[in-house]
C-alpha cells in the first residue's frame, strides 16, 4: 500500500511539470527571422551611421557553418537563398517569412549585393558577375543565430542585434580635371577608360573570396558630349569601380577629350607615412586629378579619398 501511494503522488507532479513548461523553450513556437543590415565594414563603424539609399541583395542561409552549397534542395526548410532589399532603416524583409530551426540549432547567414540568385552554382557555392565599371559589388561576412532569446539576429529582450555588415569588393577611382593655366582654352572631357582590367568575377559565398578573371576595358562616358573644363580648380567627372590590384601594379587609363585622345596614362600611387601597402585594394577609394593644357594631359595627383555612392543604389554611411 505504501508503494502504491508513492506512485499516485508522482503522477500529478509530472503532469504539473508538463503543463507549466514554456512553449518557446520546448520548440513548439515558430520564431520568424528578423534581419538587419549595416556597413560599411571597411571604415570605423559608428552607432549613428545610416544607409542613405536602399539596395538589392541576395541572402543565403545554411545549417552548415561556412558551407553554402546545395541551397536549392527543396527539402531543406532552413537552407535557402532569397532575393530582397536592404532598406534605408537597415531592415531586410525576407520573402516567405523564414523561421529559426525549431530544435534550437544554429542557422548561418551571409549575403551579397546586387542580387545574384540567377548565377548561383549549386555544387561550388559560388556566384558570378560581369563588371561594368559602374556597379558596386558587396559581400557580408557570415553571421549566426538561433531561436533562443539572446541568440537571435534581432528581437532579443537584451536588445542585441547581429547585423549583416556589407563591405565593398571593388576599388573606386574618382576622377577630377583642371586646366593647367588660367588663360588656357576650354577643353571637354568626354570619356575615361581603364584598359585591360579583369572584367569578370567569381565570388565564393562560403568565405567571401573573390577571383577576378578576363581582360577588358571599363569606361566612364560623360553625359551631353562631355564635361567642359575651364578653370584651374578641379571639377568632378565621375567614378569607376574596378577590380583591386596587387601591390606594385597600376591602372592604365585612356582619356577622350575635344583636343584628342590621351592613351595609356599610368595611375600610380606612391604611399608614404601611415598609408597601407596594399593600395588599390578592395573597399578603398582614390581621387585622380587630371591636369589639361591646350595640347596635352597628365595625371597630376592620386590621393586617398572617401567612398562615392554610385547612382544604382550603393550603401553609403553618414556620420
């Protein structure tokens, strides 16, 4: 009789534990992924920096750390790629409202911009681009999260947010031009072409490694027949986004003007002081000033500059 009494006491106790358990902790509640973006990781990030223009992106999700192959498998509920947009407030709306794994496992995310789902290679986990000289290419390093409060990408009670941080994959050259002398004749600059640079890129989504291949000419065509240069004060012409160069190498530029075409001008940068050794590296911007006389053109200076947003929808941070 004593033994039977103990059994009877245990039954209601177990029922009490079962009824009071948290449905979220048991994994029965579906927790949607709320995602945010920030950047640019190539500069010092400040809390008050904002994104001034929305831009398109593809977000990749995997249950495997650093492995984004095979994401098109229809049976993989938590492994996917989605074309979407980063809004100016940093929010990233994910189509189909994906959720965290119900068992609390980690889910890993990375992203690229612009959208690239159409060029995704399933077996290799890569995407490819053709460079135009005008389109910015960006990559966000892998982040991880799970359904438990405190480990989510956002919507944690402790207000912690783990954002996708986008960085530039290309080098930017910003061109200016000025007259060599006040009394010089006006000259129109109609085009700037960087010759013989890689014009194709394959990006490994798993680690962000970019491989540049091919050889082509990337051009900046100035509107309305060109920009007239009349002053010894430099006027802005525009920018080109180019594959980064190995240390010690330079770009070759051809400039079309109303007084002729000036070919194979070398864009060289001799660093000094605390400048980095890997100049013309990804995520860096340089200002090129062209000096024009009545019959010749030369590169006056090459200096480190701030990144110029591109018209197609770049990520731009403002203090």
